[in-house]
C-alpha cells in the first residue's frame, strides 16, 4: 500500500519491467518485478509510472531472499498511479527507487498490528524468516481482505489473530484491532509495530500506552 506522496529526483530511479500483476482481492493488486538490490524487511521504495507524475512510497511485500520484489496496493479511484498500475501487464515498465527506511524487522519478540494493506511490511518480515516470537494482529472490513492468510496461519498458528469488523466467521475476532487490544488484560513487554491508516495508528498508540506499553516500544508506519 502507498504511504505518502513524495517529490521525485529522476536520478535516483531505475526502470523495471513487471513480471506479474495479480488482483488478489477486489481492487487490491500485487505487482512484481525482478530484484537486483538488497533490502531489509520492512523497508519501502518510491514508485512512479513515468517522469512527469510524482512518485508514491510503498512498502516492499516480499521476502528479502526472493528473486522478485512484490508491491501490494489498493486502487485509489481518484489517483493517477494506482489505477494505472492496476491495468499494467507483464512487460510494462515502472520507475523504482532504491529501498530505504527504518521501520524494519528484527529477531526480537514483537507484536505486529496492521489494518488492510498495511500487512505488506509484516508479510515481508515474516517471509524473510522473522516469524519466531511474533504475534500478528490484522484487521479488515471483509473476510476476503485477509491477504496471504494461508501462509501466515502456517507460520504463526495461534499467534495469527484476524479481526473483521463487518463480517463474521469461525476463529475470526468480530471487531476492529482496537477492540481486540481493549480486551487484552495483560499485554507483554515487547516491541509493538503499527502499520495502517493514520487514525488507526494514533488510536492504537494511545490505547497501548493506556495499557502500560512504553512509548519507546511503539514503532509506526502510516499509510495514506
């Protein structure tokens, strides 16, 4: 998913040809291109469709040993880049910056809390071998928005908590991620990574602090 708008210096971009474009849920796409750079799971890249429109920032959504880099995004109907990328086919080209960012995973015990396509950096972390001692809480509106759930369930088992606010199903918490955290009486003393829309991140940060989590143990990435 896109994080924020950014100005573009064309010198920092390289051209890549898409190898795949999958619509994994209505209006949600996973595009891929061949990897020729290293990155730390959780990092982002800037992406542009051409030299005339500003780039946007996206979390990498693939493991750091895979041959391809994948990007997860949902279509913004009033935007330029995401509708254009959604219509691309293998062979079409995009401009991509080098990876950067400090919202990165580690082997420490941690809770990873995401909404929607904010799952992208956490999927990258987990697919890069950082699943041990991690708890993932993913919140969505509809059941078909639990992206990569089969893999996540295999890696995390009971430490993979799914929260759905508008539909119900077995083994799914009926409500938002904040509702789930409200019901937890004793949160562990670990790092808490938050990724999603600004209002969720702000509300979750305040909620965690009210439950005794230290401010310095909360790391966040805000999507727009």
